[in-house]
C-alpha cells in the first residue's frame, strides 16, 4: 500500500489549502452594513449600548469573556439546538461532540509522535497514547451513535425528510464509515493506536509510512478521503461560524468619523453598480446613486 | 391546487393557486376566540383581480404584478430575474449585504430548527409554503443551477433540480412578502443562517432590478417620501398646519400652550417622528412636546421635506432608497447644526438610521443618532418631571418592536419606564429579544390593499394576538379596560387593525397606545386623563 501516504499527504494539503481559500475568500469581501442580532454576548445582558443616552460619548465595555463562554457552549454543546430543537440535539450533540473528541484523538496522536521524534523514550508520549485510546474510542462511538440518530431523524421526520438531499445522507454515511472503520481497526488490529501513531510519525518525518493491516489502511484511506472532501462542503461551518457569528450576528461595532471603518465604507461607496430598475441610475458609483435621489 | 405535501418543484410546476389556507388548521387562539365562529372569515380575491394579477401563491396579494401577456414577456422577466440574481451575488452591486448573504446561502444544514421560531409558519398551522427555509431553498436551488451552473449529478445529489420559469419567479416575488423580517428564525439557528436576510435580499432583487415592490412601500412610500416630503403624502405646508393644530389640541387638553420648535438652528436634538403619527395618532407627537417641554429638553423638529418623516421604507426592500432617505435625514441634521438625531416611536426608523445607515453615513454626515427611549427613561426614572403612577392604574402589557429590541438591543429602558408609571404592568410571553413580531413588520402594517390585511390579521399577526390575549387572561372581561403599549408606529398600526379585525375592544376591552402617552397620562401637571379609550 505505497499509495497510502501519498493519499494522506494530499488530504492534508487539500484540507489546509481548502480552508485557507475559504477564509481568504471571506476575509477579502467588502465591509457590509450592520445586521446584528441580539442578544450579543459581549454586550450587557440582552441589551446594547443603544440603551444609553449619548452612547457614543461613553467608553465601550465589551465583555469578551462572556462571548467566549457563549461560543464555547454553542460549539461544544450545540446550545441553540438544545434550546430550540431538542429532538435533533439528541443526535446532533453526540455526533458533534464525538467529532471533537476524534479531533482531540488525532491531536494526541500527532503530539505523541512529535514527542517521539524530538524527545526519545518519552514516558509522556506513552501517556498521551493511553489518553488517546480513551478519547478516540469514546469519540468514535459517540460519533457513530450520532450518525445513526441523524440518519433516523432525517429519514423519518416529516419536517426534515423533504429537505434532506441525497448528499446529506451521503455526508452522514461517509462520516459513519470513517468512524466505523476506526473502531474496526482499533478492535481488530491496533488496540493501543500505536500502529496509527507510528504511521503518523513516519508521515511527519517523511519516512516510508505504511501499514500491513488492511483494516488500518482502510481507515486511514477513508479518513484521508474525507479530509479531501470536507472543504468543498457546507460542513466547513465548523470554522465559518467565526464569520457568521463574529462578523455578522455579533458585529455591532459603530462607525466613527476618521476611523479605519470609515475608510472601508468610503471605498465600498465607490463601487459601480449596474442595477437596472427605473428608479436607479445604472452604471454610476454607489454613492452617486444614493445621493442623487429619485428622478 | 396542491393536495399533497408541497415541494420546491411545485413552485414552478403546479398550476393555479399553489396553496389554500384553511382557517381550521390555524393555530388556536385563547378565550374568547377559541371557537371557529369567533374567527372572522378570510376574504377571497375577485375573479377580475385573479385574471389581471399574479396571485397564484396562497390566494392573497401583497404586490400587484400584472400577468405577462405572452411567453416572450415571461422569458424576458425570468432573464431579468437572473440578471438581478447575478448582481445580488456580486460584491460591487451588493457590497451592502454580500458577506451575510453568501454565508446564509452556503451554510444551511437544513435542520429546520428555525421553523418553529417563525410566527407565520406556526400560526398558519405549519403551512409548508411559509416555512422559513422554503423560499431560501428555492433561491439556493436557482443559484446552483442557473448562476453557478452546477452539473446534473451535483444538482441531483443536492436536490436542487428545480426549473426556473415565470410561475416560480412570480410566486417567489409574492413569497418575499410573507415574512416580516423579524429574524426570530435567525436567532435560533445553530449555525447562524438568516432566512430573514435571504428574504430581504430577494425583495431587493425584485425592486432594484425588476422594479417590483408593493406600491405602498415604493411608489406611495419611499418615492413619495423623497419627492413630496413624507410617505404619508404630507407636504411641507401641511406639516406646518398640522403642528399648529397639535399646539391648539395640547392647549385644549392640558390648559396651556406649548410651542413645538421648528428648524431651530443649533438645537441639541433633531427629533424626527414617523409622520404617520401626525395623521393617525397626533397625541403621540403632542405627548413628546409636553414631556420635552416639561423636562426642558433642547430640541427641534424639521420642516424640510423628508426631515419631518422618520420612516425609511428602503430598509425593507431597497438599499438605494434606504441610503437616499438616510442621507437626507443626516443632511438636514447637519444643516440645522444639531448635536444628535433622536428618533420618535418608530421601530424601523430606529434601526434604519441608527444601525443600517451607520455604514453609509461618513464624514460630516456621520451625526450621532439615538433612540428616544433612553432620553424618556432618563426623564422618568430620574424624576425630571412629576409623575403619579396611580393615574395609570389599569392592566398594561408591552409589545416589543422587533427593530428596536431584537435588532437593536433596546430592551430594558422602556420596561423601567413602565414599571415606574404603570403599577399593573405585566409582560407578554415570550418578551424582550425573544418577542414575536406585531405581524405588521417589514411594511405589512402599511399595506392595506385587496385582501392582504386579512392575511396580516389572520396569519402574520395571529401570534401577537395570542400573546396579548394570554397576557390579559386574568382580566379578559371587556368591562376591565386594559392597554397594550406599543412604542412603534407601524406596530401600533398593525395592532390597531388586529384589534379591529377581531372586534377586540368590544369583546375583551383591550386597546393600544404608544409609550409617551402613558408618561403624559401620569404627569401630575396634566389634570385631565391624557389617554383616551375607545368608546363602546
């Protein structure tokens, strides 16, 4: 299976480039009008600075810790689903939390491999490996339970069935296959995940990474293919949440005269628009169209 | 008519009216509206109207789109729709909402968590066509197939195989006006997708590219506002006459004359009211005049065209109309040399000038803007005027205007005022940032044509009516007079029509008013009751 490490390298490359490209795409988008939605956790409870007379004269207090706590609850425990869609949460929470643990498992394996590379005969590496077994297996089992739950809910709920496309089932089944193959590999070939870690160590050091176990090879192959697939799907919402929440929903930064923001707005106002309804003078700069009025 | 469960494909394939609303399926209302006989029937459109206009969505009509006369005309309009969609997805044409729109189009997990948050979907008995994701999914499908030109395998896998034709476009146009943009759905989304935004953008596409918008919002709304001075049609001279009338009226009510300052250069505040108040609820701007006079607030009104009407209907459907009105407001404030603009009791005007226009007004047009609510709180809570809460000794509940509360975060000051001056104040549930829309949001309150008001009071405002009734269940007897406080002109309009539609004053003794009316009613110096109750 000499192709396996190449697949692994490609998967990491595609994942990194894919994520990078998406982030860059959004970072390069022009400033947009405010579209915040309350409650905003860095503001006071439920309210905003608009509750105060002469708010612009007062120092802004942003409670960053509240926002971090809010987002941690949202990401780790799928808070919104818990409050507004409990039935789905019973499947979605183990699914997502399982995936987080699998990411943690991978991090522990990589960490252990790095220790072995740079710190020979480390007892810490062995400890990390032992923790990785608990974290990884728990994550995979939770993820599998979540996959099964999501499949059942999507297939049987009258609310969801009509809006679940083949690709949605495919995505869940794909993750199910990745996690399931991981459990099979653990049970049948690699109870301490030492073989997988060795594979990772060899990948990092550009040694001849391979494995003689077909079950492990299948798991690595499926995992790699999933990493290649991931950036092209809406599943990247796990990091795009930064834009959706921080840059839109919680974005209540006011525009002050002479600020950097004002500069960005001034630039956006120079864009040429070509909307063609009769009340819009097509082909003019945005600012000219807005200041001219209806003719 | 579609008999089985509606699918997106039906938008382009089903003939005739897509869905028919059945009142027996609507969300149940509490006592005394818990029987079928208590529900006013929904009016149908006449055959003449059906023949002339596109009304094949649900049998109601918000926009009067004349049916195309030929296949060629239909194709031209479909192509124009696609042109508009391309512009919506380009940063130069749509920098204003490009990032939020792209995010909401690309990351929906279709979990339907948003559905139960939508008062229209729930009130209608969960009619599929009103599901918040229904129109969003339709738009996503069109984008994938006709703009991004994805292959057939991709479309099959993503379920985006719908056909775009005139039926679909006309139904989407109407469907864009079956959401009040309250954004309650977005509040519940675990990812951050905003179906309200997608609706907003769809409305923009129709207005900015095809010139399609409800005439009350565009031709008789923002265009009239910019050309004549007010969306009400009130011209400059009429405004001056109205103020004179208000001053006479105030004198009659409180026994002394108050002059309402106009075009006072260098005043601290430019106060702008929704001009609808002057015509429909003159007691509201009068109450502001009485309170500001008593508290010694240095303010002025403007008699410049646009300057005496705070509304900004562009917020709901057209970025250019929004910017034009906002720029005009700012220019007037600059010319007067005021220190800040304060918006009266009008929710959408609050949001338009304070939040949305914040990233349009630059340089010396970036004049500080704030809500009237904190100033009123300062006056009431810090006892800058003498108040006697016993004068408001009747049950009161508070409606939270979405634009002011969920979309601006002004939650507590109005409550602190009411707690101070209305001893029998009680909350609706849910309230604050989780409130329900009055049902008249995003322009619905000012769209009285054909049978749309029936849809508004019967469906989109149904949840609000339920909340109001629930809040007063312990005092529901019509002999006990009670009041809904709605500190927003459009909400008041929707609630006025809602209460009339259900004959609520006679059946339950529920009336409505704004916030400042409560304050003046509690003023020690105002001897006669300021709040006027309807007559039986």
